[in-house]
DNA sequence: AGCACA
C-alpha cells in the first residue's frame, strides 16, 4: 500500500489504465506521452487477465522516471487518472550482458532475447512517429534540448497549450497552422508580434498537445532552427 | 486490484 516505499527505478509501473484501449495504441500513446521526460527504451503492455490495465515504461535514466512519476500522477488518460509508481523490478531490456563467468547456454539465450526486445523497442518508436512522418526526415541527429534556461524544462506539467521556441525570423502563424493542424485536437496558433521566434499552439486537451509535441519536436523550418516545443506554463 | 518482458 505504501507505494512511496518502492525504491526509484528506471522503469515506471502504471495502473488504472483504460482497458478498452487496444494494446498497440496504448503502447504508442504511452510512448508519446512519456517521451517528454527522456529517452524511452521500451513500453510493455499485456492484455492478459492478470495484466490488463497496466503498463511499464522503461526510461534510459532514473531521473526521467522520477519526473514522470511526479508530473504525470493522476493524469487523465483515456478518461481515467493514471496511477504511477516505480516498477518493483528491473526491466529485461536493461539487463546488461555481463555474465562473464557463466559461459553456458543461458547467456546466449539472454542476448538473443535482448536483441529481440531491442527490435520491438524500435518498432514502438517507429509507430510512435508514423503519423508525423513530416518530422522524420527533418529531425536533428539526437533529441533536441530546448534552448532557454538551464534545462529543467522537463518538469513543466502537461498543458493543452504548447510553447514553441527557436522559430526562424519570418515564421508566420499560417506556416505553423499548416504544420500543427495535421494533429488531432488542434485549435489555434498564437504569435506575439513583439516577440519573434516564439509561438503558442493550443489543442483541445493535454494528450493531443503531447502527441503533436512528440511528433514535431525538433522540426526544422530552416536547417538552423529546430523547434523547441514544451508545454506552456500555466 | 493487479509488477512483466507474446
């Protein structure tokens, strides 16, 4: 019961998920929603009697998991508030192949499994960006860090309004409209004449804004201007 | 409610 007793883990355990959502959609949506906190290595969701309504999201860093546990606690996801804890055990996708003194078949099998999971993790990433293929060829080499401040941008809680930075001079709201309107729930773009380089883009809800953020993060209107998208502050 | 790795 004391969920606070579970020690920090790179993987978060989510329950109270809407059981009507199909497994692949669930994995994809969780990937989109949580990738704002860091690099996701795997999303596991099973629909067995025992495991439906639950999922595991494995991050590359514990700090990402910690932020996710705090910020997304109770987030209404498919109409149900998510209940998030640290996972109780380490995810298989993290087991390091350092069984040096155990040269038997077990090790080989583990490595095969690891490769298999890696492949599946890549699948998740692909399907996560499949609907935003406009951004794919446009994406920077690695994930882009928003420019301003020190860098705890990741701790801004979700918002249906996105804050866009690093836009090239001459960007118009029309241009952004075209780009963002392709994502469900799009409402409007707002730009401030007095402040070039930034914009606000409003969606109907936090989930839809998250999806668009994930899809267009780092999108380059010019090669020098990868978009830095974060949630607007309330 | 339920902690896995189809």
